[in-house]
């Protein structure tokens, strides 16, 4: 058994964001930041570390945007607690004055990148995938993979998560299903 842990980016993930919609379907917890509007990488990485240290089971991390950088920054402290990681639309470290975090992850991981993400050029996504040892998935021109780019429940991401879990030898939770995500999507008024 593993815990699914959401690691949102700047400003958190609102009620219509795919991370929020996936949470009930996966029984996931969420890393909380003291200040969602201030990108302080050390503090964000500390929050990831503290959240994982409070969990009893190993985790599958599902990170978006700045949350991806927080996971990579925390990696030396959390690596023994993580079984797999999905990075969706990482933010460019230089946008925030950060240096690229070059920790090679020793677990199965996917970096899902867009060809027209204003937060990270595709070529930079390729470099991050190489630094982190993540498999790069080119999603085409899909924006920042958030609500503004039309990603609500995001079935393609759900499918990619399933493939990552299979590669890591992990099942989806028995209660998890895209139907639960779709119901959450409807309840959030996203239809």
C-alpha cells in the first residue's frame, strides 16, 4: 500500500483543478504551504518533507508546476519515502530566481510537458527530465495543464498515472476510478 500525495504549485490547486478532482478518487492527501503566493523553495521543500514524515506508508507524489520543484528540492530528504512521482508542467526555476535542482530520482517518474507552456519551454522540460531521470511525455500544445488550459478531470493524465503505477508495480486503489473523478468534476460545476 502507498499514500497518494498531491503537491500543488503556486496559489495551490483550486476546486476545478485536476489535482483537487483526483484527490477523492485516489484518497490522496495534499501538501499544504504556509503561503501559496510566495515561491520560497526552501520552505516549500520543507513542507513536502514534513508532510511525508507524517505519513506511515511510502508515497506516490503527484506534483504540478512549482510543486515539482519543491519535490526535487526535497528529494535528498524524502527519497526513501517515495515509490513513484508524476511531474505535470513543472515551472521553470529561473522564473523564480532558483537554480535548477539536479537530483536524480531513483524511482519511476514521469515528467509531463507541453509544447506551449508559458511557465516552461519544452526544451527546458527535456533538461529537467534528464536531470531528474524522469521519462518525458510530450503532450503537445496543451498549455500549463491547469484549469486555464482546459484541464479539469484530465483523463489523459489519469491514464498516464495508471501506466506509471504499473511500471512501479503498484495498483490504483480499489476505490479509485475515473468515474469518481468525473463525479467530483460534476460536483465542482465543471461540466
